[in-house]
C-alpha cells in the first residue's frame, strides 16, 4: 500500500477510524500512524479528538482514534 492510497481513501471518506484503516489496508496501527503523521505534517489530514468514549476501557483504542481529510467530502 502506498501513502497515495491512504490519502485517496481519506479524501473519499473524509473521516475514518484507525481500526477501519487497519481493516481496509490490512496494515498494523503503527505503520498507519507513521503514514498519517506525514499527511498531518503536510496539512492534508488532522487527528480528531474523540471524547465520545465514556471511559469504560473496554473499547479497542484504535476504534476511538479518528482521522479526517482537511477538506469536506462525504463517503
């Protein structure tokens, strides 16, 4: 998978969780975070601060980690 594929996916879907990206691209969270960090530094993607979790600690952390494309478009 190329970073271009990740970028295109985010452009098309606008917002997605890290867990969804792991399933979509069959890559581990750390590999995806490295690519997402590059896109964040370039100003194309932002990490969304998710405060939706009540704090029960039973959710997979990657399911609560969201990223979004910086321009609006819906999936």
